[in-house]
C-alpha cells in the first residue's frame, strides 16, 4: 500500500516525463516536443531495436546461475513469497555481516530513495544534493513539498561537501550522496564524507547511494556498508540492477541502524518483492565468482573505452562505474540525434553538462558501432 498523500512512483527510467527531468530539460533549453523526442526508447527487445548505451545497464545479462533461479521462482509464482522474502533479508544481512533488522528490501534501490525522501523531507525539511546527480530523490522530495537545494559538483566532479554543509543549515532533513555519482561516474573520497558527517547537524540524515559500488577501483573509496560508521543518520542503498544484470527484475536494499530501518519501514511498499526476483537475489549473492568476472569484464570494457577516447583526443571524466561522460565539443542534443540516426541510444542531457554525453559500456560489437558512429560526426563542429 502507498501512504496517503504520495503521488505516482518515479522510476530510474522515466525522468523525461517527470518533474525531475522536466527541470533538467528546461535548464538545457529544450522545448516540450524536444523533451519527448529525446526520451529513452522502449525497453522491450526487438530484432532491429536500438543499441542501448543509455541506461547504465549490464549489457551481458544475468549470470547463468541467476537465470536458472528465475525459472525456479517462476514455478512458485502462484504463491506469495513470504518465506523466501525473509530468506533474502537474512542472506543480504549475512553477506554484509550485519543483523537482519538493519536490512530493508526495496523495489529496486529506487524505492529505498523514495522511503528516505518520504521519511526525512517535506515542508520545512529540505533535501541537499549535488547537480548533476541521479534525480529520483529530488523528484520524491519535491513530491513531498520539500525544498530541494542543488549544489554544483567541484571542478574534479566530486560532491562539494563544504558547500552542501553551508546550504544545509538547521532545516535539512536529508542529504543525498550518489557515490560513484551518476551521471559523472566520479568519486567523492570516503575521508571527505566522514568529515562531512561529523559537521552535519544531528537532525539531518544522509543517504549514500552505492549503486555502482562493485565497479570502483580507487583507494579513495570505501563502502559505508563494508566499513560502517557508528551513526544512526547514515543509510546506504544498494541495487541488484548493475553488476548482477537484474535491472528489469527490480530489487534493491538499504542498510542502516535498526532504529533508522524501522523508521523507513513505515514508508515501504507492502509485498514489494516477487517470487522470481527473490530467487534470483539468493542465486546472485551466492555466485561471487560470476560477480567478480562481471567486475573484471567491466574494467576491461572501461579501459578499452578510455583508450578509444584517448586515440581521438577526447576529454573524459575518469570513470569509476560502468559508463563514462565524454566531452562532445557541441550541444549534447545534436550528438543524441546523430546517434539516433544509426539506431544507437546514448544518455540524455544533464543539467550543467550541456557539452557532455553519457555512454554506458556494452558489448564489443555495440562499442564498435558507437565509435564508428562517433567518427562520422562533422569534424569542424568539434573544433
């Protein structure tokens, strides 16, 4: 059941039709028709459908062990998943070495973001976030009537925590930190976040979105689950969508103190996990070999993407995720339209980054098509 006063849910895939994307599109100068035209393509697979380099998905799909588990779940789909739901909570807790009462499942980590916005923001309780960043929390908080304070990233694309602290004041209900950040794939160092927490008012909660956790390769990053801080204000969100290739199945979770988890639970959707995805989650968490292989494959794809960009002398933001931001040398909407002509979908426009395009890493064949299309961009326009 949805708590009263809460409007339709916002998803990671639907922002061109939401308040969050509407504001972003307005910021980069799009008309209403252009916003629609630049929307993401239908997600259903089609023989001649576009190459999807636009949503930071795992192009290689689910692990074989997870595919098999989905079939097992399908055979039980006539039953409510009460027992396996508890099993997944217990398995996530054991995986992270925390008590089960610190874990809350969500319909994707998007629901976790929604629970946090609904629990901690509203009239007189503002949200502090970066810009650009992943916009779900912004949309949910605005839906609650909260003021949303957007603070530009630093010159090296980290969260500007000093500026965020200054803007928080005494009435910030929630700070949202996406780390690595989407859409920039950049990091905010762990030590800086810890220092920020020590200075933040005691009544302000912090949501750390670790959706791209598995892809990070930097000494500046340490997960707030793997090395927790003793702070009841910290909520960490994770998802099965990325490294596990389960974006279409919708499952995520939060880890927080028992007291904070109980507070969030009052905003959780009832029966928010289905039999298929719960079977899949148990298999995914039990197949670390496949997970590590997926991480290694993404690292190789990332290196090759950066190599190709360097060969073309393109500016890129150093990536710690499964996508990268590339300087276009021209308005991104022109680049998006150019790629559409070759049936390739790339990332949408983002506020404050009108000359960057976000590209999700994909199969070698997809990436070869991407670079072939890039090389057809008019040279003069890039100078």
